[in-house]
C-alpha cells in the first residue's frame, strides 16, 4: 500500500500540472526563446551590415560629390565656403566630425578647420586627399579627415531587438501556457491519477482497475495501452509475489532446518550425545591447546582420568536406561566441582577426563590444587544420586598427571592418567592417585602382553584343557573347556592375568570365537567316537562382550552346524552380569539357543546380584555355584548357608546345580548331602589335555 506522503505528493502533482508539465513548459519556453534569440540575432546582423554599407556609400558620395567643391574653395581660400561644406558633411547620418588641414606646400600658413565631435563611441575614420589641377598638374592642397560613429546604429539595433524579443516572448509564453493546459488535461492529470492508483494498489487486490482521469469521450490512445499494460504487469507481479512468498516461506523452513541440523551436527561433532559434555575429539583439541599454552607460559595443568567404581553393578541391576540417567546426573555433579575454565569430557562408558588449566608455575602447588579439585569430584561422586526414586552411590577412582612437567604427548598423558586411575582402583577404589614413573613400565608391559596375545591368536598359540564334570557317583558327565596360553617369551601365563587384558581390549570376542570353534570341533570328534551324547556334553564360558554381539546367536549356531556336532553336546556358561545388562535380550537369546538344543548355565552364581526375580524368568538349564563359596564351605558358616540356599533355590526352580571348586572329600560330602548332583574341582581331577579326558571317558564306558 502507498504511504500517505506518497499519495499526497501524487495529488499535489496532479493539481499543479505535475513536474512533467512544468519541465515540458520550461523546455518549450527555453527552446522557443532560443530560436527567437537566434532569429533576432540574424535579423540584427543583417540590419547592421545594411547600415554599415549605407555609411560607406555616404562616404563615397562625399568623396565623389563634395570633395571637388571643397578643393575649389580651398584653392580660393574661401574659408566661409569651406565651413559650410564641412557642416553639410557632418549633418549626414553616421558622420560625427569633419576636419580640414591645409598643406604647407600650398600655403605656408595652412588652414585648419574642424566641425563636429571627435570623442564619439565606436569611431570610424576616413582620410581623403584634396587636390586641384592647375595646367593639367594636380597640386596637393590638403587633407580631409572624416570621423564616423556606429552608436546610433547600435541604439537602433538595441531598440529593435527589445521589441522583437518582447513580442516573441509574449507569443511564446501564450503558446506554452496553452500547450501546458492541453498537456495537463490530456497527459499530466491522467498520469497523476495513474500514479495514485499504482501507489494504492496492493498485491492482495491485483484485480483492482487502474483508471485514467479523462473525459469519457476520450478515444483510447497510448496512455490507455500503458494503463492496461500496467494492470497486466501488476497482476503478474502479484502472482509472482505470492509465489515468492510461498518459496520464501519454504526456503525459510529449509534454512531453519538446515541451520538446526548444522548446529546439531556441529554440537555432536564435539559433544557427547548423552551427557552433552565434550567428546574425545573436543578433548584432544583442548588438551593440545592447553599443553602448547603451558609450554609457552610456564603454567602447569593437570589431567584427571575418572572412572566410576560401582556403575557396572548399577547397570546390571537396573538396566541401561537408568544407567544412562545416572551418567547424566553424575556428569552434572562432576561439572559443579570444576572451575569454569576447566573442561570435562566423556571418554567412553563410565570413564571421564577433566582438564585443569593454569594451576600456576610451581609444580608442588599445582599438584596440591589438582588434588583439591579431584577430591571435590570424588566427594560429589560419593554423595547419593537420586534417579527414578533410587538413591545410588557411585564412587570414583581418579588418576592425575601433570603437564607439561609430566610430558607433552597427548596420548601418553592420557595413558599416564589412565594408569594412575587403575592404581587408584587397585588400592581399594574411591581413591585418588598421581601418576608415577613405575606405572609407565606396567603400562608398557600391558601393551606388550596385548601384542603377544594378538600374535597368539593369529598363530594358533592358545590351547584348551578340560576339567571333568562329574555326578554324585563320580561318573563323568562331560567337561568344561579352559583356555591356556604359553607365551614364547614369558612361558605359561595365568588366565587371571591375560583374560582381563583380552576383556579390556575387546580381543576377547575373537578369542571366544576361537574357543567356540575348537570346542565344537572336539565335541564332533568325540561324538563320532561315541564318547559324548546320552547326557554328556562339553561346556565353555561366553564373555560378556561376546554375548553382547548383535549376531552372537547366529554365529554360535553356524559354528555348531558347521562342525556337525549335535547341539545337546554343547553347553555355554554366562555370568549374571551378562544377563542383568539387558535381561529381555538375554531371555530372547537363551530361548533361541535352548530351542536349538544347547545347554545354557549361569556361571559363578551368587557372586553377583543374584535375584529370584530374574532367575525365575530365565530359561536356563542350571546354575553353577561359585567356587569362592565352596572353598570355605566346611569352615565358614556363612558360605555354607549360601551354598545350601543356592541348592534349595535350584531344587525349587527345577534347575541343575553344579558346584565348582570342590577340592576335599568333606566339601563333596556336604554338597551331596544337601542335594547337589553335579561337581567340578581338583577332587575329581585337574584340568588336562584332550587325550587324558578321552581316555577317562573310554575307561568309564568299559567299566559301565
């Protein structure tokens, strides 16, 4: 819509003829005056030339007519007659003065006469010699000088020019005003109305007609075509405007969505999706910056590696969903314990890393400050966290290393802080430890051990031994496969030393697959030899990481099928932690395995978060009592009570209960007296090679 100011200007322009009319008037006047001035100048030029020629003609007539009379009067020295001649000459138009000078050759006292004014404007001068013939010889009598003037001519021309310009100017103005009036009526007023209509048009009313303010009888002309063209153009403009509005709205939505996606992508590129803290990428960038700044300024910084002490048990007991919310609340608590300039990042799982910047240039004072901040973090983690109605205590083990005094390599600094954190865990958890140089050697040893384990897996360096599983009468029901490794450089290495390294590094998945293939292959051979089947089977432990693989069930069944062994010759053992991590998923996978005929047992029952609520849901065949309870069965009443309770639970739920770690006759008798019907332990035989177990199975078949 047009503004009031624009509308008022259009109306004012229409009343006054408009700027266009005024500009046209001035141009007509200027051009007409120009032509008038030019024509007047030409006319005056012609008049000037004509008057000048007339003046020259008069001078010639004086020379031809008056000069002989003057010569005669001068010869006779008739001064009176000469005076009359001169006066007669000066009365001619354009002759201002006449001066006669006699010659000394003719008269020793020459005559000098002067008539008229010599000081005139625009003077012209003519000189004429006066001669007289005596006896045919011309004698020089004197000289006549005439002075002419153009002033009267100029005055006449000026008057004539004023008259011409005045008359022409009046004529021109009259014509111009008539043209202006006609222009206003035919052009200016219609255009002003057209401009007013255009100013008041709106894209919301594109069909509103554009009207020219002219008499109805006016025949259509170019202005009508202009108005029609403007009407069509405005309609197209309105359509384009609406289309553009729709496009702009869609574009604005797309831009907003893209900006939000870019913002989210930029955020996720540097932040952990769960806690909103910095991720590993952002941690490395900030750590590199702080290390470089510390090197330049001399200020010392600290790196804290934080690991929760009891998060796994909370995750196992309550599930991942609540565990995630615990991580979020714990992250908030730790962040509140740090300074604004410090960075807290999630390293992975329940591990976090904090960068403490600018702790001063004194190493001892910086260590004290880092210890103080770490203690605040530890205290926050020791306080109960209220999540979904549960009051949970996490606790945390924290490792600290300083930089640049402790090094400048980023990975090494993180390894140092990680090593210090493990030292805190080994010292009893919920503790703080600084990195010490001897930890580096342990870290290198751990890396070396992992390298050798990878080599062993690649080069078939592992082996299996078999621990018999017997019934209450001592008959062998099968065996459990146990992994062994003899290092080329270290010799025999205890599973308690290398299995945790495999677990932490993730190598346990590949190692578990290797064990599964070997167990199935061995079971297939013994089944063909008649040593397995009819209740006899081989068991193997499944690691939590292996069970958590999305395709675990498919891969296990594929190995069993490829080996050709019957599924009921294979038993797998999983821990309570594996089940509690995702109990619904565990139930679904166990059901699929049982449907294929495999045996499934809960291993180390009683050592974790044993619960009747999950045990009654699980479609397992049996449970295995952890050897830590069996070991002191005959000397510790609490262990005995636990074992008896587990046996009662097994009987109540119809589960097969296997006691592990049976080493003495007293333990065996106690267990058998309370209803245990399956046993493992040194009392029945130490783990040994496949040939020894095969020989044992054959002997029992011969004596059966």
